[in-house]
């Protein structure tokens, strides 16, 4: 949650609900540790509590709302693409994201309708996770669209699994957010390393022809007006399909927390470093 | 008369007793007896990946989406080490993952045999439990043990290392004698702790008096299938709920839920 434990919620009284007793208070001191199953504990708390309002707190939270400054210079915004994915799937799909900027866009911007419909490597942060993990999700949720959303870096780590999808008839729908960079590291280089883009520009093959080589349909989307048709085509195809989105090369994810900083010190726009 | 089965056949049967219907894997020398037996059990669908890392991630994805243990299979040495990133991924996110690896024959262990590696040692810090099967007599029990460990309490990955000669050993097998045969999610309530009554009272008191109540909901809500309870409590107590990390625990547009906090932006 934070890069600076000492500055984390200093005035808070923390109630920690936790299955594993050894985790209670491991990182943040707690006022009360409740060890057990979250569902059962939430039910017991509900029984013990009167309904209440917190209008002042609600009003205070409303003042925290700020406009986002994510700079999508082209027509293709992550928000637009993810909204179109949700619309095209009528809200019934599972999104498996890889690791990097697109992962944070998926976490923040995808309009989840059901729990446990975003599957990602949140702890270890394993690039290359999305494409193979999506195959497993398809096996567990047959008949539901499953999207593997990757960047151009993570996709190239396990793109050999397209062959598995073809041989085993596993209809993963693959979306690549291609910005020609290892974007998350590039963003850090922009803000904390004086724009020294050391080893972050990354070449990609022609993904449409790659799809063709595996015998699956592929689309390259460069403009906003191409998004819907490509998504429709991928979903209508009875099998794996691939869409490459050529997104703004130097788009950033905001807010970002600098390394070692607390949640109250976010960088919220490009202007901060200008 | 009881049937004489090979270790590989017993392994397949034990997997079926655990409710397994799909395996993600890649064959190789030390796991060949298992792959020899596999076609006799068509209820076990095998998905042939192109790299063992993908087998581990696919089994992880299957487990996260279904709530049941995902199973991956690899041979010894490089097959086993290629699973490591996937096992570590499952370990960090508490996914019930069962990895089955072939191992060189028992007499060859420790002799730098072809494709030998100490996968038990390598995966010790990234598994909840791992086990080298030393004799066919213990194989079925070992399978049921690792599945039980993987899914019960705080879930996590386990690894079962099966030497090639154990896969070929024969045994009269009654079937299911030691089987947990629970199949489904099956977390045993008894193994999960319960909060003390005084702690619950104190927690309720803190929530009732809080001026700025905030819930930070994490992956545990998914593991314990507590979405409805979370939403109800947030609405009831006017707590604002926000989702930690990448947890899709609540529908996006609810007034009681807000954005993702922390995200990966703290750690990149």
C-alpha cells in the first residue's frame, strides 16, 4: 500500500482482519487483530453494529476528488479501450492483466461488474503472467470472454503460448497495449532518472503477422474509431484472437507514489517535474 | 483381489479423487511414466504448454478463477526450475497451486544425474509445503496431503517431487483409502482460527465511534468469498471501502466503494 510505513495513516486505529495470525501487525501496528475467515468476521461485526451515518466524513472525502492528468495525446486512451472492452462483452468477462502501466489502468479504469473478474500478479509482479494465466481462466470459466491484457514487453515474455491456445482450442482474447517502451520503467526514468531511457525502448514484431503465422485473426488498432470493430471481430471469432493497440508512447500513470514515499506525497501530473 | 497399479496410475487416480479435471504440463524424461499412464484417464484433460512457466501460471489462473487447486506438471531439472517463477507468483498471492515434478530415480539422487536438480530445496521458501515421495506406498497419501495443505487455511502453492522409479513401482491399490475426496473448495472450518469475543467487541466499538471510518479491502475478501458481507458492512456503518492493490472485490460504481489505493505505483 505504501513505500513509507512510518508515515502510513499515523493517526489511525487499525482493525486487521486476517486469516494468518502471523500477518497481524507485520507491517502496520494494529489496535485490534481479528484472526479468522473474513466472511464470518464481517458477519459478526455486522450483527454487533448499529446502522450509522458519517455525513461529515462523506463530505470530506468528496473534497479529495481531483481531475486526472493522464496525458493521452492520441485518440486511443486506455480508458476508452477498456470501456469498449467492457461494452463489447456486455459486462460479462474476466480481465487478466500483466504487469506494468496497463495493469494499473486496468485496476483503476475497468468498470468491474462482478467480484474476482480482474486477475493479476499483484504481489510478485510477474511480467508474462497474463497470457498463460488467461488460458487457465478460460478452462475454469468456459463460455465467458477472457481477455489477456498485456504490454508489449510482458506479451513477448510468453507469447509462445498462442501455439498452446491453437492446439488445445483455448479461446483467449489477447489485447496488447503497445507503446514501444517498457512503460512503467520508462515512467520512472522520466521522473527519477532525468529521462535517461536506458534499455526501455523495446522493439516488437509485427503482431498481426505473428497472429497470422499461428493461424489466428489479428487486428492493429491505431485510431479510436477502429476499436469497436476490432473488439467485435475478436469476440465473434470462435477461438483465440489478438488485437494490438498502438497507444501514446509516453503516456504516464497518475497518481504515482515515488519510491520510499507515503500515500500523501503522490505525483499527480507531468507539470510537477517540468 | 485388489488391482496391481503403477505409481503413475495411482497418481492419476489420486488426482481424480481430488476432483482434478485439468492439468497444465510438459513431458520429459523423469516424468515419462506418468505421461504413459495419463491416456488411461481421459477425465484428466492435459493441456500441453510451450514452456513450463506457462503451465504454472495457467494452473494459477485456473485456481484463481475457480477457487479450486490448479495443477501443473513438469519433468525434473529444467522442467522443474522453469516452474519456479509461477510457484513464487502463486505464493505471493496465496493461490492453491499443486506442482507435480518428475525426479531422477532414487538411486541417482545426489549424483549429478542428467536433468537432476534439488527442486525441494529450491522451492522451500516459495511453497507452503513440498515433499519428495520416497516410496509408492506413500504416494496416494502424499497427493492428498499436498492438496489439503494447498487449499486449507491460508491457501498457497505446494510441490510434489516424484522419482521416476517410484512412478514405475507397483502396488496393490484399494483407491481412495486415504483420499480427502472433497473435490471442491473445501476449506475445513476447524483449521481456521476464530477471533476472541473481546476482540470483536473492541473492534465493533472502534468502528461505532470512528469519525473517519475506512475499509481497505484486499485479496482476502476474494479468498473468503466475502463480497456481499463487505458491501453490507460498508453500507451499514457508512464506512468508505477502497480496494487494495489490484483487488476487484466490489462493483465499480457503488457509492460505498472507491478507487484502488496504493496500486502498483508504490512499488512499480
